[in-house]
C-alpha cells in the first residue's frame, strides 16, 4: 500500500494543500484538544490540512460501513474497539500489521490491541481505553475497619463486613454482564470461542461456571435487583441516595454520584477490581476506541502519519490528562493524576475485549447473557441455564441474527 512506502507528507509545491479527512467521535476529546492537535500536525506537515469532523455514536455503524464501501472515504476513522472485526470483515480496512512496531505496538494494552487484530492481522490501532473500577465510600470503609481489598477472597470478606445495619456492602445489579465477563476471564474462560471456522458460546465450560459462581456470591452481599442491569435503576442514583459502600462502574460515575449528592464529594475512593491473587488486578472489559484507515482513502501516507501522531506518546499523554482516559500504552499508565483514572489504568493491565467476531453485535442485541444471570441468581441450575444461553450465542455468532 502507498502508506507503507515511507513517503513524505508534503504536497507538491505547485498544488494546493492536501486535505486529510479525520472522523473522531463525539465526546472522545475536547474542542481544545482537537484544535491543538490540528495546529501542531499542520505545522509539522507543511502542505497538509486536517479536516476533523466530529461524528455521533448513534447510527455510526452503517455510516462507517458505507464509507468503507465508497470511493470517497475519510483518511482516518475512530471506531469502537469491539467494532473493528465487523469493519475489517468488509475488506475495506487497511492491514497495518507491518507497522505495529513503528507504532509502539509492543507496549499497547491488551484490551485495545487484541480487538483490533483479526486473524493475526492488525487493522485497528489502539487510541484510548476505559474500564470499570470499584468506587467506594471511604467513610463507610473506615467505620467498618476495612481497607480496599487486593484479592477476590478479600473482596468477599470485606464486603461482608461492610454489610452492617443499614449499609449495603455492594450494589451489584443482577445483569451486569461486563462484570461477569471479567470473572470468567479470571478463571481462564471466555464468553464464546472459535470452533474451527465457526464460533460457539462458552458459558457452560467449567471456567465460565466458576466465574458465574463468584458473581452469584458477590451479588448476594448486596440488595441489587436480580432481573435488571445498572441502568434500571441508574446505579449511580442508588449509590448517591443510600448507604451503599461499593459500586462497579467507570470512574466517571463518581461525578454523577456527587452531582446527585454533593455531600459525598470528599468521601469517594477508587480501587481496581480485585483479581484471584494480589499480583494482578481482576480482568476487566476494556472499552474504548481504535483508529482505522479505509482502503478507499485517497491520502494513505498522510492518514498513517495522523494515526501515528494521535497514538504516539505525546498526544496519548495529552489525551489522558485532558479526558482521564487510559492511554493506549502500559508505560503511560500514570499519565493522569486523577485517582479514578489511576485505578482504571492499573486495572487495564488485565484488560480484555469481547469475542472477536464480526457478529458479536448480534449477541449484544439479544443479550442472552443477561437472562442467564437472572436465571442463576433466582435458582436455576447453572449448567442448564448456561447451555441454553450458549445455544443463542452460537446461533447469533454464526448467522448474525
């Protein structure tokens, strides 16, 4: 491809500026960050003009697919890390495998690196990440005489001690399937696995069943509903309005909590979700974004330079400080001084992505994993419920429905 030839980025002297179209997503950065990046890039790449367009997440999938199939695609597109497989399957995304080392790929956090790689080829370049942590009430921990735990066994014991009087040790709704996924990954299992050229659900494996059993034990130490997720009711409101000691959420939920209850402003702390041992935090789903380059993009080399700059150490550090995201590199874990971001970065060491199938979105659309959780929390036989959910997952992954 032209972008691999190592050409310069300047336009010929007798032509006008070369325009490079970049699609970034709403709320991924601030206007100030975008303006500073644009000015710096154009200064260091004479003859190139960046046209950065902010896109809305709602409806972005069909818009990206249409762009990849067109003859007039933007040079760079920000996409959700779990969407890369779907877009790569179209054949319209540039394979950047040969550029991984040049882009610092040996230092990428796994939860962004792995979803961007399809069948051993790197199509998505890690941009930024976010993952869940435990938000806790420092005052309630102090009253119970406990400290943030570092292992899952300690977590259960600590949560039980916090369950005193009107205090709810943890608020964990029954259908928080992302938390379940982390416990399954801790056990060495997964939500689904490849079966030759096809995929199959993996909830009925011993590893996944062990992860589900830990979820059941932890959920029983609070009063979270067994038949709904974190949005029904909004778990940040439950935390703000009651005597809740812990919550699993992205750090940004702390702002929602203190907005609803300003009295908690100085009482919130953060720690990574504990793992099976103190040596490694618990596994977490890593959400976030990758950058892709469409095959149809006209300015391939300039597109690569944009990707290299946005995902390089300087602008990754700036992005982490601006947005409190997890940078794409493990070596930049302390780029933000925000306590929530630091806890998130520690957890990102053990980050994972959802199964790397182009049809994973079909699973989430029906989400039998939520129903499975409700079933086992309300007394169903775990193996039977897991097999029923696996059948739905397998069908969705192999048909896209």
